[in-house]
């Protein structure tokens, strides 16, 4: 086993310096200017929006599709139902479409696509089962 020398010595040969020269175009690109303007608007919106936003107040009005008869979104049951509704009606389908898009991209480029495809289909099944359960709950509330 070798150990490194404690003294560092310069090599006898001289190294040639590598200088990179970047040539910029003389005229400005209008596409770059539009993109910079759009990014500036996005940044400004992200800074100003939290200051201008006001909290949603449901008050005593019940949320759509209550979990238990008479429960509101401020209760545990209503909150859980709202989270399930959001996950099954918004988040799962959006991620499923993204997964299926990535699967198509991978199929086109000759890479493995089955994992992405199965994930997308599974998320759509989860979304459908959640919507089915929501329908069962909503129909059961009408029974007296």
C-alpha cells in the first residue's frame, strides 16, 4: 500500500492556459426579451399573490358531499372527505396523465415504459374507485 507524499512539487513542464471566449450576438433576441418579461411577471405574481390572497371561510355552509349526515368541512369527517375528493378528483388524474405522457415519450425513444404506463393506469383506477366510493356515500345520505 502506497501513501501519498507529504510534499507537493510542481511539474517541470509549463501548462498552456485554456481561455474560453464567448461571442455574443450584436443584436438582442426578442424571444429572450419576451421570456425574461414572462419570468418577471411570474416572479412578481408569486410575490404579490400571497399578500393579496384572502382565506376561504365556509362559515356554517356545509361542503359538497358530506361524509356523515350533518357534518361540515370543519369536522374530522368532512375534512377527510375533502382530502379524499381532492386526491381522487384532481391529484390522481393529473399525475396519471403525466405518467402516461412520460410512458409515451419513453416508448417513442425506445426506453422502458411499462413502469410509467402501469403507474398511470393504477392512478386512474384509484381515482375511479374514490369517485365510486364518493357516489356510494352521497347516495346513502338520501336514505331515511
